């Protein structure tokens, strides 16, 4: 199997067609029932970090497999991250690499660049960004799919948010004892060319024994059904992990075929900028192509626990340096 798969996304051979009229009142009511206005403010105690989710929020997450927390990031935090990324793009020389990120196809020639991105800040283009001669069809700022996967470690602006007390408090609420952020991505979902992300589970790509992956998806712009918001099958995490994405000696592969999903089972997760979507590692979720003239920027983190858990050696990420935990529940 050839290479180009990214850890956050599962891919299938068939396109999923987006129907704009599929948003309905029932789906909207479901999402509104999951939505929470904010997290309570974490309180400093002698015991260290404490949780910031209410019992109702935790119950909703456990039941449905995802939770929307509005106003998780402040306008100042959003502006800082977007401004920082603008600076990175201005400094980026696209001639240094033409790595194309695709959720359907993999390009073996870029495998090492992808592997090394686990501990670097690397740039990946949309596959529709190039013409037949391999030249960008529009400015680089409108051609990048994502930047990853160590923004949270290397860049001070993204590290400040990723390692913030509110992120730690959220993970503490979910039962994490010694969590690490294993990867981070700035996702652009470019207008017109922002590709679809087929149904997948995050535990497929970031597997621990026992399973501990949780996705934290922060909207840096409003996400709608038109510009490619997330969609999910509520309660699908209760069915367990479908398949794993494995890195072997000859590349990467899935250990079993993809399942087919009924699109009417998905509900859209439309959110305002600053909202955080917390995603269970076994939740089936996806996003469609951006069919609008507006981008849909997001900052995505994935956390796993390191207390009593083993990182699978055949995961695509094989770090040379172990990541620092956000906290240890046994320390003050």
C-alpha cells in the first residue's frame, strides 16, 4: 500500500457527496442538546489541577461521544494563533517541499517528511492546489491543507494554549492521570479546495493499550455545513474500534477494510469560533469538502494518557524524544 495518510483521518476509495439540504431540525436539536456554554473556571487547590467539566457535561460526553464547549478560547487567543500562523506561512518557502495531504491517496515519496513531522512543524498542501505541471494554482496561503504535528511543543503561541490550565483541567475531568499531547494540527479547510475527511476514529491512528485518545478540535472560525464543519454519529463510540492504522517495515496500512456508513446517521456539529469540540477516540466522525468562499480554520490536538497505558509501537508516530506530560495527578 502506498503512503500518504494522515493520522487524524481515515480514508476510503469512494467519495462522500455532500448534500447541503441534509441539515434538518432534528439534527439541530440533537446538537443543541450536546452544546454547553462554557466550562467552569478551574480552581487551584493544594492537590494541584482539578476538573472543569460539570457532571452534566461529562455525562453528555460519555453518552454521545462528543461535547461542544462554547467560548473555550478567547478572541485574544484565537487572534494570537491565527496571526502566528499567518507569520509562519509568510516565512514558508513552498519550493522546499511539495508534500500533498490527501485523505484518499498516499504518495510514498513524501513518507519520511510525514514521519518526521511528528516532532516538527511541517507544511502540507491540498491535493487540488497544483496544476498539471505541479505549480500552485493560487497563493500558498490558500493552498495549504494543514501544518503539523508539533506546534504544541515548538511554537510558543500554540504551546501556551495547548498546555494551558483549562486544557489540563478538561483532561483531568475526563479521567486522565498523566496526559500528553501527542500531536497538533492547524487545519485550514481552504475555500473551494478544502478536501473531505472520510469517516474515521482517532484511536485508529493513535492507539494505546488500553485506548485513551481524545481529540480536542478548536474552531478558529465559524464552522458550518457549507464550509466543512464536523459531522458525527452520536453514540458510535459505544461500538468500539473498527480498525487500526499500522506502520510496518514497508509502510503503513489498515489492518482491515473500512466499513460503510449510512450518511443519515451523521449529525452536523456547527460551532462558532472559539468553541471546542471534544471527541471520543472511538467516535465515528467526518467532514465534507468546503464548498463555500470562506475558509474554516481550526486547531486540533490529540491527547493520550501515559499512566498505566502503553503506546503501540506500530503507531505511525515513533518519537525520538518522549513528550512531556501536562500534569501528573499524583503531584502537586
